[in-house]
C-alpha cells in the first residue's frame, strides 16, 4: 500500500499534526498528552523565538487518506555551531505500528535534512533542552510527566530497524519523600550557608521571583548546562519566552533559590506538582475543563516533579544541594507529596544522579537519543 507524505503548510494542517500525537495516546493510561495550545505555540513561527533561527519542516504520513504518522525535522544552527556539527534533529515523531509509515516519515525527514547540507540526524529532540527529548526505552508501565515523551514500545524496533543507533541515554528516578526529613541535611545546609556566605530565598509572590531572579536563573542554566549533550545557549528572546511560559504557575513552596553575597543565583531547584493526571483528563484541551484539572493538580497531589536543578560550577561538590533539599523536601512532605520524579538526567551526569543516594529511590525509566549518518 502506498503511503502518502505531506508537508504541513497551513495552521489547519499544523493542528492536525498536533492532534494526531494527542489522539494516538487517548486510551493510554501512562501517557501525559500535551495541551494542544502549548504545542501550537511551540511549533508556530512568530510565537516561539527558537523558530527565528531554527529551520523546520513538519511532515505527516497518510494511509488510506488518514494520518498515520508525523515527524518534525529541525536544524538548530546555534547548536551545530556550538558543537561543530552538521546535524539535523527529528522530534514530535509518532506513528502507528506499520513499518511502511515509519520508514516513509524518516525518509522524508532525511531527504529534507540532506537538502540542507546536513550529515547526520538525531532524536527525538526538540528545538532546545526545554522541549521533551529522548525515546522511552524502559518504563512503559510508569506514568509519563509534563516534561517528557511517552511512546509505545514498538517505536524502538521501528527506529533501530531503520538503522538508527544509540547516541546517549537519560535516566529517570522515582524518589520517596521522607515523612521526616533527616536532621543532618538541615545541619549541613546551615554549615554550607555560613562557610560560603550563601542564603536561601523565600518569596511572597511569583512576580517577585520573576522580577528579581528569573533572568539570573537562566544565566545560571546557560552556564551549568553548556557542556551537556546537545545544549545551545538560549537567546534573550528565548529566555523571555520561557519565563512567560513556565514562571506563571509554579508553587512558591516547591522552589529553592540560593544566592551569594552579591545576590547572584548560585543554585536553584524548581519543582512542580505532577500534571500527569490533569493532562490525561484534559485530553489536549484547556477548555472547558482542562484549566480546572490543571489548577486542581497544583492544589492536591501526591507526586512532585523536579524540573530544574543546577549548581554553579564554583560551588559543585560543596554540599550546596543540601540547601535545596532542606528547602524543598520538608515542604513537599508537609503538603502531602509522597514521591518526587527526577525527570531525565543524562547517564553521563554522575553528579546529578549521585545526589539521590541519601533517599530511597529507583531508576524506573530510561530514554534514548538515536543518531544516523545520512
């Protein structure tokens, strides 16, 4: 049977591209489908500043006249210049269990990438590290999170049969939040604060965080993440975009910001209640009831997702993470959270994964970026 490939050109076609990915998982109890409006914002030029410089092509595969798969082909020239590469990326890849469909999608993405002079293609990746990345290869029976991709197990065979090979893996941990936080962490946190003249901040409003520290937070992230796989420094417009997108709905009692004597941010931990169940109930729509499910998730939850953790290179391996844990973990227990999701951590980032050793934890998911020479 002939599979037809169409490049997305209109807003209507882009919405169909997005809805295919949401609807493919509408009956999956473990997927956390994104909100349609979020993906539309992220994938539309003029809305997402990454598209001011990234080149993209979105393709759908049709079988019997119906969409049976989708893929986004991406070139991030900032990342390529940073790493001295000629790489294209693929992301937003979903397909039914049909080799003809998946092969046609990868054929289209690779033909486009080669026409742009690229030598390799890798993924699943997005425009930046703030997009979901990595194909799930272990943990299919575990709930996904707002920040991650869920995919059916058959994706792995399709991608590997096509000739893709492993480039790097991410691990994800489920951490049990202790009902009584170990007293030693409080002691260590106070010692570290005094030794390095640091202080942990407390806020009365989100506006206070955004006005005084949001840009400093992203300056720290750009510094701490610069050597991590695929990272590209965020522009001022991208930083403003992410501040507006993410800094409007976190809880003040699930963040930790540590500053030095100059009031510069040297460490941060940002966590939010899990939105997995809310996203499942919303089924891609914020209205009429999706907003209610999201709001309720902020107020009543037993899982907290750890979205961002970073420590300035000058303060790493000096116990500064104990300050963040002393801020976040006791509040988490007090508010009824029983578990914390680490979200993806690169398998090479041993400093990050080693910090969970003081808590009961399990490495319950793994995801992978694949690569292929073209």
